[in-house]
C-alpha cells in the first residue's frame, strides 16, 4: 500500500466509523457485537481498500459487510447472545434518554429484517431503493418490511408508559413518525 492509501483510508475511517458503529448498534441492539462487527468490516475494507474505495459508497460497503458479519455471529452463537441480552440489557442503554430506550426496546421486539429496513431508511436516511440494494431484497419487500415494522413499532411504543405513568401514545407515536 502506498502512503496516500494509508492517509485516504485513515480519513475515511475517521469520517465514517462512529456513524457505522451507531447504525450497527441500533440494528443489533448490542454495542459489543456492533463494535466487533464494525472492527472486522473495517479490517476487511483495509485489506481491499483499492477496490472498496472505488465502490459507489465505501461506507455502504463497510455497513453491509459489518451487517453480514453480525448475522454470521448470531447464527453461530444464538444461545450465547440471548443469555447476554437477558443478563445485561440496561448496560447497553446506560445514560440514554427514555425515548431512546423505548425505541431500542421496541426495535428489539420486531424481526431483524424489519429492524434493518427501519434503521437503514429512517435512521441512516437511505431511500427505499438504496435499502433494497444494500439488503439484496426487492423494493416491494423493503416497502412491506417498513410498513409492517412501523406498525409493530407503533404498537410497542404506544404501549410504553409515559413519565406520568400514562400511555406515550400522544407523544411517542408522533416522535417516531407514527402520528
């Protein structure tokens, strides 16, 4: 690798790593799993930097690779992950506001495909077509996942008790684009 490759990759990493980590953390619900997947994805990007940098979106390449790594880890260690999530759910959410905690909790209740579509579309800001390309699913499937995922989230968020003990339906639903 040339020195310019090193500088270019370092700048790319500095500009994108926190964003990709946040996106994967939201998708997986576990900061530790997200950190592992993102670190491995950037290591793979570095190994193939000359090809990755020529992609339409190197950041999407890293995010897609990190997602695949996370999925592989889930397949290999489903029981370990479930035990980890049961034992320390608040640990990943320490210091976050109640609305964020409610959203992450609700996201954990829906399917991984719906969660991924919602995170990529609503939190990352990708268009439906871009989500379809990144996930390898048809546009219609992505639209269905978004619709079903939003409906499921609305149910979970509407059922969450508010600070006064009442339903959060009037604020939370609007806050997350459901009202």
